[in-house]
C-alpha cells in the first residue's frame, strides 16, 4: 500500500469541496475504521496515525509508523465518541518490528479477538491476533503471528453458520506482490498493465480463532463478463482494505483500488466468492488512502471511512461515518463524501 504517498496531495485532493461529515474524534489521528456492534454498542477499531518525525517518508509508506491502537466507542450514531485508551502497544508484541497498520476485531464465546498487521523483525508484514475479555482491551497478543499469514489489512467475517474467515492483503507497501502460491519471494514485483491483477486472500479460521484451518486461497474478483481484472483496470482491481459483509443472504466483498483511490464492491454467493464487481461505494476522499467498514446499526447501514480533513496530510487521517443506502436490487448507492 501507500506508494506515491510522498507525492503531492494536491494531485488528488478535493480541496475545493466541503466535507459532508465531520471527524468522529479530533484529539488523535485515526484511520482504517473497522466498526462492529457488540451488545448493542458501536465499537470502532482504527489505526492510530502518528506524526513519526524521526521516520523518513518513502514509497512504501514507511512513515505510516503507527505504534498502538485505541478503540473508540459510542452508544449511537451521532452520539458522543469515547476513546478507550491504548488497547494494544507494539512494545507488547514479542515478534513485532514496526508499523502497526489497519486492524479488525470480532467476538466469539466470551472473548474479543483483535487481528492486526505489523512488520516482523525481518521487516515482513505478518498478521497477529490478540485477545481480551473486553471489547476495548487491553488485548494480549499471541507470542507468534498467525502461521501462514502475510501482508496487511486483515478483516474477519463470521457467517451465520458460525464459521469465521480472515480476509487480507494489500499490494505495494503491503507486500502482497511478494507472495505467490503462499510462498515468499522478496523480489516479487508489481504486475504489468496487461497481466492479471493480484487478488486478495482468504482463509477460514480454526475454532480457537488463532490459526488458519486451511491453506490461504485467493479471493476471485470478476468483472460483469466473468473475467478477472488486469492490472490496467486499476480503477476497479483490488489494491488493499478488504471488508466482507452479508446483506439479504448475499456476500459483499469491498476494497480499495489504491492508486485510483476508489472504494469498490463486488457480490458473491458464499464467503469464498467468486465476487462479481458492482461499482464504486465511495469516491476518492481527501488523502491518498481510502479504507472503510460497513456495519448494520439497528435498521440502518453505515459506512465508516476516513479522510485527512484535520491535517491535510495523507498519513494523519481522521475517521468518519455516513449512512449507506441499498437499492431494491441489492446494489449500493455510490457515496460522495463532499458537497
Ligand atoms: O493505515 C495503513 C494503511 O493505509 C492501511 O493498511 C491501508 O489500507 C491504508 O489505509
């Protein structure tokens, strides 16, 4: 993820536009909001952006040098938002090197599970899991990353039959291009324009939620003609920020197109796909990255997302929420976060 981040924001910023929604908190920078409802309350698991002045900007997003997570909570959409303090600190993850990126969380059998990507001591992104009896932590990390995990942006989905799946992956700074057939190649390159684009990954989680129950597989994303996207289809192909939700019995896989800054979605009949591309969920926001979650609160559906309204800097983001509307045929109305 995050190449080009060093480049000027003005190339894509909608600076002349007025945001329709305000940041949920402004005392810290937050991004990549994964929202869930637990026991009737809304919990948001965001990245905690920091201005790591000691870290130089690079093309792989090295200055996204986050070191901890804070869980945000609120009783209702539009109500006060509470910062519940540090939920997990990088210094408490025995195998971690640097860059605590976009997390997600779930609940099962009395335990909350926090899934997080961080570079290990060899500078390779892996995915870890940490547990707590409280949705706000503190979370205790396992001593090793999830065996067989790699890259970034984990998101966990529990289906109505109780099975849980972890989706993940992000190209460029997220290192997905280094993994082929689940094997590591440090020289793995970005695809050329005419090549089939990289695909996100999924694996079912075992009953303890701490390991993969099966080999990691690719999530098939297809265009409406049933064809895979090529790298040149970069306004539609997967880049990072996977999210899976279910609506009216269908499975919705949504994601960011990265260098074209869209959030898109695709629909499938089961958690593995294939998922057929439907369109843009959220148009580009202020800042390079676009990353979200979709959650039902009561009878309404919401999109949590971020932009850089507060800072104007791509690596110092602020999370927001807006209502999401389905059409009668199950497609989602495209959101423009600006007036
Ligand atoms: O927050 C760091 C990275 O930025 C995330 O992992 C990506 O999805 C992008 O939002």
